[in-house]
C-alpha cells in the first residue's frame, strides 16, 4: 500500500496528486494508493481519496504503508521517519500558492542530507525519485531527546 498525505494546511496541493497519478500510470503501479487530501479537491480512478482521517486511522495507515509520499510538513515527515518508512517528501511552494512561504524546502534539505528521506523537487521527475525507493534504505530515527534533557539538566544544576 502507498500512502499519500497532504496534511491539514488550508491551501491546496493538487500539483503533487497530479504528479503521483501520472507516475502511477507511467510506472504501471498496481499497489493500493490511499490519499489523505486535506483541503485539496481531486478526482482519481487510481487512488482512493479521503479528506481527513482520525489520528488513530492515520497512524494505522502509516504502519501499513510500504511507501509514504507526503507534503514536507514536519509532523508527516517525522512520523514516517520514526516508523522507518521509505519517504518521498514534496515541499509545498509559495510560487504555486501551496503555502505562505518556502520553509518546507529547508526541512527536506535537512532530512535528505541525513539520509532519512528522498525528495521530489519542482522540476524533478517523480518517476525517477520513485524508482530510487527500490534501493533506498532510510537511516533509522535517533531521538536527541536524552541529549537535550541532559543539557537542560546540566544548565539548571550548574546555574
């Protein structure tokens, strides 16, 4: 199963869904494709599209998916990384009216550099990025929580 998620941002992101659908046709993908579309209206004969899921439903879909294709929202990307999923992240861009700014470009750069995700950038072929998932082994998630708590503890105790 392939999960495509656009998050809950109020601006549409049809550009990603059009590219996913074209890539599914091009590569003759036969997997079930479930889309959480948020506020993006889109019709497809190849993808099952739902505006929103409950937290529990979304968590179950993340567990079940073999590939996560997601907008580059922090929560969506990090959840995929934590579950050790193959993630293709697509930044929403201001130029297309998909977001208020381009902060998602910085997020994908950080996670791509560490080997956690693959990125579909404007102008790239999603089919080429999709093909990379066959040999892509995402780096495991390592929380920095304990280090941060230790730093805070030392700061408090040494003040």
